[in-house]
């Protein structure tokens, strides 16, 4: 019987591969407290479950509002957001 090893703890390189982004971006986001991770001496470690929870918890609309910052109370923001998604030809929320 063959065993498939599923890693529960990722290194920086592995989490970058898992998320398909450069290692430098991951490290920058971890240092800013935006991605859950722990530094153990000179190396980063990431729990797979924490990364998965983090991915699920980030609502696209809230991210847009946070990025918009000063525009978050703009009455035309919802209309602008809907126009952007319409032009892209896809819904705001992906259905799985």
C-alpha cells in the first residue's frame, strides 16, 4: 500500500508555490501580518490549514474597499465595482 504524504507545514518556497506567487511577495505580506506564518530562527513556516483559512476568509469586496481606502464612503463605488466586473465578463464572486 503506497502512502501519499500531505504536508501540513510549508516552507516559504512551498507556500509560494502553493499560492503561485513569488517568495518575496509572500515574505513581504507575512512581515506585514497579512498572511499567517511564523519565523523559526532564520526560516519561515506556514500551517497549510492557516493558509487555507486565510484564503477562504478574504472577501473580494472587502479587499477592494480596503484598497480603495478614502473612496470607501463614495456613493458611486458600488456602481464602479459592478461596471468593472461587468466589463471583465465575470461575476464578482466565483462559484465553486
